[in-house]
């Protein structure tokens, strides 16, 4: 089903696109996604066109100018495990230019819309942190562009799963439009692993098991979640990060748990918000 997209293996210290998908390649309607690497002093000029866009600074800094105003220097952490991110939200019809201030890795996610919300710089202090789950299903969520912040379609979070832990657990799905209980959402999982040779697993399965795939995920991999439940586990010895980008029938992350595993959430001692 072409769920897994491996990164382009660029030579060390070279720039270019590490991984990308658009709706045609993904087999859905809304989300486009790209991860770029830029070298020191390299400049990229772009236009959001008919889509809103969220730029997540995975590592490094850039000077950013735009037709919606100049943002100056953006970025702080050296890599995804180095703290909360900087991000930019840009509305449709925005021209912008990035000049890398050293090595830069940047994720760009977009979804079509005619609505215009103000462009803004999302600073680390604005990224709320949530400890979710319990026991070996505990993980840390960084809310970059949550539903309660202005945007039309896009929602973005970063998730940090400790060595040996499960994430996106109990398994949940969001492939039916049943508001307020569930929204039909497309979703990107973009993975990074904190040590060379690291890996994790992601299972994607529908309630009727028409789809039931287990995918090995490594550093830089991208997984498309079109439908079904989609839990993740980090192999012992490796901490796993993933960037989630979602868009769909409503700006809500409402989802349905696998009913056969509802007892897991009920057993947790730490309350969820």
C-alpha cells in the first residue's frame, strides 16, 4: 500500500530534499510534506500558493523574510531531541525566503485552503508539553499547532517515545466523520531516532483487518496513515521521535480507540487531560 517512504540518502554536508510526499503520491486529498536540508548561507525562496503552511525547525537556524513580514532569526535547537521547536505558520499567498545560518533541517507541511489566518512565529515557550499515557505506554507530546491555535486545516505535534515504550497507544483511528467523537483525518508520521542503527515498529490495521501491516521505521522514515489504528513502539535502547501532521474533515484530533484495548487506558494511574 506504499505506507512507508524512505529518505533520500544525501551525501554528508550536502543540501536537498530528504523526503517528500504530495497528495497524488500519498493517495489522499490534502497534506503535502517535505523535509529539507540546507547548508550554511544557502537561500531558498518559496510561495505557499493556495495552501496554508507550517514550517517546523527540526534543527538549526535561519533568517526568514516574507510578504507577511520579516521574522528575523528563527530556530534554536541543534536537533529534534534538543528541546522544544521553533515553527512558522504562513497563510495562503505568502512569499517567503529562508537563509540558513549554519546547517539547517526543516519540515514543511501544507494543506489547501482559501481562509487566511495571520502569519506567526511559534516560539518554544508557546509549545505546550503534555505527558501522556502511563507505564510503558508513556510518552511526551509537544503541541506545535494544536486545534485551539489559529489555522484552517493543519494540526502539528511532536511526540517523544522513550526506549522500549509504546506510543499512539491504546491504538486509535480517525478515518470516519462522526463528530464530535471522531474526525476523518490524513496523517503523516515523520520519524527520527536518537542513535545510529535505531529503529521502531508501527502497526497499521483496520477493525476488519482488511489492512494489517507492521512496518519497521528507522531514522528519517515517513509513514502515511490513511486509515486504521496505528500504534508505535520504540526498540529498547533507542528513543524515537515523530512529527505528526494532520488535516481532514474538522480541526479536531478526536479519535476512536480500539475497543479491545480500552482496558489499557482504564488501568492508567496518571489522569489524562
